[in-house]
C-alpha cells in the first residue's frame, strides 16, 4: 500500500454541494489518520469547511495567481477533484500530485433524467462523491481498514446515518464568538423562546426553484395562533425582495432576517430553530446537516437528480408533474410557462405537511 501523507480536496461551490462533501473528508481521515487533509474552495464557503473536523488547512481559489506555486510546493500524495470542471482540472494537473482522482459526476445520466430518457434515479450527490473510494479501493484495501466501510458505500445505494453530512463548531468557539450575537438577535427582534420557532428560506438560486411568494403568504395566514409558532424569514441579501413580498401579504407579520446573518452566524442561529421550510437550496442541506425537522419543496429540479436533503426528519414535497425535472440546476422561469411543478403544491398542501411535521417531529405527538 502506497503511503498517503498529504491530501487536497477540490470543490469551489456552491453552498449545498460544499456541505455534501463533508463525509468525504471524514472518511479520508479515518482511512489515513496521519495524513494532512487540505481543502481548496472559494472564500464565501470557508465558514462551511471550517466545520469539517478533518480539514487541516483551507486554500482560497481567489488567490489563484499565487495558488498553483503554493500547492505544488506541498507535494501532495493525493488530489481529489469533487468539482470536475475546467478550473478544477487545471488545478489538479498543475499541482503535480502523485495521484489524482475525480469523482463520477454522472452528468450525462442527469441530463437523460431531465430529458425523460432515463428513469434510473440518483439517490444523493454524496453517493457520487463516494465514487472516489471505489477508485481508491483496489490499491489501498480500504474496505478492510474500516469495519463499517463495506461494499454498500461503493455503490449507488442509500447512505447510512454514520455517513451523513455534519456541521460542527467547537463549544468554546460558539460561546466566545457566536452565542452572544444570537442572544442579542433574540432580544433585538423580540424572538420568543416560548414559541415554536420556524425558519423559512423562500429563496433559491433560480426562480424556477422558488415556491411562489403568494403561496408562502397564504400558508402563513393559514397557521392558527393556537399552534404557538413564530415564523422567521431567512436567506441572503438577494432574497430580500421575495421575503418582502411574502411579509406584506401576511396578517401576522413574520420576522424578516434575510441578509442579516453571515453563513457562520446563520448556522449557529439555525441551532435555535425548531424546524425549517426551504426550497431546493443550500440552506436545505444546512438544515439536514443540523438534523432539523424540515420541509423541502422541489420545483424544476427533483430528488431523482440526487439533491434530496439527507435527514430522517425531512418531508419532501414534489408535484411529480410529467415535465419535472426540466433542469439540473434551475432556470430563470418555467420553460413551459405554467410552473405546475410548484403551483400544484397548494398552500393548503404545505399547511397539511407542516401540521404533520409539527406534531410528529417537533411536538412528538403520538
């Protein structure tokens, strides 16, 4: 078996995809406990990678002009490409690692699913990332090195709970840096610890992945006061418009904290939520990694493409119309102009799903 002492993982974006790489770094650490594992990404996603307990050092793609020289000097034994695009190809070819491995992206398979030429679903992107271990298997005998690491991890099957993405900040770090800010936020916006606090992330990278604002407003107006819920609208600065649209049509105004948190502070704030409602988006994967009861709404994309939240407390809402999925990552608008993938999920449907989630996963009503 060849000695592996230095490893670099390459994944530039996006938030959800970065989050789903976490099990890979953890498994690599179990396989090669003495190896230093570095990570190359964009500056915006450093707060996510900082939660990966196995990572030694994070390198930034923004420093690309000096980056290659620095990485070449590290003399990596193994470079793992979890992005598989031109920039990651250039990096792995330029840093002169002893060995390079690229994950099986299954881009063609996903295209065929979108074109309705294949009915073979992808369970999760994590399964695709795990393909790197199939490529390591022959030389490094990894199955025998970790008892729990059996052949099922090398196949396109369900992932057991021990391999789900995790978010972890050291307790001391939270107490010193983040918790005082959270206490201040609760006081500033009159967030009540006596309420069931539900976060709603109405944004997504593309409009075809966003549940209609008017439907969210109707949903919020459907919730009786007796359910004792306090709803908070969350997301980036780009989500401010849709949050404003939702809020202006609500009788009981939800708190709008869109654009208020950095990623780091958002993750800690989410620990105080009792549940989350999202579209197919990065925050959906954050909620799953935090094991929060959640509802995930899919529109132009679909779980068959491998984007499901890996969370046993998740409720997935999909209309399953014939033209769904129509796209891998979303579009500016519905290609057929009817948007049935979202509009066929009524606000009443969302209310019913939320009631079940509230009773079963939050209140634990038998």
